[in-house]
C-alpha cells in the first residue's frame, strides 16, 4: 500500500465481502444491465454474511484496504433464513468497537443489497467509494 | 471472612469425602505475604488449606475447562461405557460464577459436572495499586485486620485501607454475589454502587477519533504479546487459538506494531458478550495495558444495543449465538 499512498492520483482500494445469494447476484445484475460503477472494489464472495469472520474485516484493514464493505441479503431474506440476522449483531458490535478504538467509521461499511437491486449495488459502490476517497488513504492499523 | 473459610473447608471436605466431587478448585495462601494462589484439593484432609480473602485475584473458572479437557483427553482410548465424568467443585464468587455460566451456555460441559461453592465477594486487592502505595518496595510481612492491611517492608510499616487498593472492576461490580451456585457459604454481600460502571468508556468516548486512536496505539504499543491475558481469561478456552494458527496466519510474528494492535482488537472482540469484568487479564498483564476501557465498551454495547449482560443468567443464550428480529441496524449504510 505504501507505494499507492505516494501517488498523487490515489485511488482507494475497497474490499467488498458479499454473500453469494443476494449481493453477488445483485452485482451480476448491475454488470448485465451495464450500469457503471467505480472499479475500486475487489469483490470477495462468501456463502452468507453469517459466514464472515469479523477477523476478515480487521485483517483486510491491516493488509492495506482503504475500506471494507460487507453486504448481504436484506434482513429476513437470507438464503439460510437467519444467517444475516446473526451477522447483524456481530457487525453492529464490530463497527461500534472499531470506531471506538479510533478507526474512522466510514472505513467499515455494512449494507444490504438483494439480487434484484443492480441499480442499488452500483449506487452503494459509488457512494462508498466517494466516502472512502474523502477519508484519504488508510494509515491506522495498516501494516508497514 | 473467618466464617466463610470455616464453612468453605467443611463443605469442601464433606464433598470430597462423600465423593460428590473429584477435585475442589479454590485458593490457598501463596508463598509470599498478601498473596493467594489457586489450588486443587483432591483429599478431604487437605481442605484445611483453602482460604478466601481479598487477595484471591484470579478467576478460577479458567481451570474448570482446563481440567475437564485434560480429563477427556485421558479417556480418549476408553470404550464409551467405561468413560467417567470428572466432577469439579469450584469456589465461585460473582465473576467466577458468571464465567461458569458462559462456559455452560457455550456447552463446554454439563451442569452436573460442576459443583459451585458460592462465596460473596467484596472485591480483591489490585497488586499494582498496592505496589504504587508502597513505592515499589517488597512486602516483607503483611496481614489483614478488619478493613485494613498492615504491611511491613524493608523501610516502613504501613497501614493501607482495603478500599484504597480494591481493583477498579470490583469497585463498580454489579454481580458481587454468585449468579448460580449449589451451596452458598455465607450471607450475600451488600450491593455496590454501579453508577460509575462505564466511566472509562465515557471518558474515552468524549475524545475525538484521532485522539482515541493515539490512545489505543499508545496502550497497545506496550504489548509484548506474551498472551498472559489470554491464558488467564476463563472465556479463552479454545484448544487452538487464532494467534498460534499458521494456516491462515492471522497474526504476524514480527515486531510490526499493527500485529499487536490486530491481536488485541481480535482478542478483545472475542470477548463481546463474554467478558465478565473479572479483571484477571488486567491483573496478569506485565505491561499494565488499559484493557478495561475496551472490554467495558463491548459490555456496554452488549447492554445498550441488545440488553445482554455476559453470563448474567443461564436461561438466556449467549449474545452472539442468537438474534432478535428487532435488533437495531442504524449502523448499516443506506445509499441516498
């Protein structure tokens, strides 16, 4: 990441951890529908947001991601019925805890995008990229 | 206090003699003055070694999972019908009993495998506070007299009020009586004033982002990653801990400061809904890291967001193993 920070035309790197059944399909739909969105996200597909170990998020920040986005099915629409509801608790605590220790709140973002919401996915990515860009390169918690 | 100890010894001796338990985990006098150390009593005639006083610091629940795991390992090669259970008696004050509740909620063993000897608790002595009052001098002799500790060091005799050296977590303890027990050995202790319970969290929350980060960095830079906090914590009973994993390697082994930070973040986060504020990790930390400000934050979030207090009752499931449809999601990002 160090070399990235030196560049003047810095572009953020955002890790998007998305669930297979909703957001990944939503991203697919955005692609098929040819909706433009910034290419700053690197998508990681997981079976369900409930499968995401909160460590993934912390680790992504340590390894140099400027922002981490987690997105899954809307509450109540989980493919595995309750996976995202369990995840919701974990993320509520993690987000609050990370901002408490001083990692900027906009570096870790959580949202819901369903398979039919291609437009919403593109919108989320645009706004998340904007928010992370506004913060500038990550320097807290980053491994040197 | 005398009274509790007499009852404790009687009860432990009786349980051992009647073979109701295989071992009693308690405290015995340490080899230094004003120190108590965990001990394992297996014969009724040894029950006289047990003590219970304000020098009993460590949370004994840690040893329950250890002993049961070791026992199960030793029986690995036996046929199913030959396997026996090891019944453990444990001296438990409020925080220890809450740790037991957590281990039971997480199904580490059955309720029938522990016999809980409940003791009321008025707080324990924080050795770091005491050392500060004694200006770092070594304690030659010391004894407890009422609510005072009489200490003799090489250069002075000092009278210290117990309240002066009581650990921070004990001063605002909400659960100073056991939440579950099989026998209660004395009258319940009077409730503490818990109004300042979240004072460290409030103090830190008032700072700006960058200042909080600086404070976190300053504290975690002290960490030498000895993992004493993990080893002392009754909620850290995993056989293989993430810090030692190499596939994937979560925590780098080099001197990079971010590795200590990530280790601390993850250990602390693992305590969400599982930290009973027993202060064992803080007592054993050789670098005196302010872990409590962070652990209390998780505790206060658990309570404010989900109405959950770690280990408060066996009837409720663990914080992160359940959910409610009505859980708040203000934290979620909503595009405009």
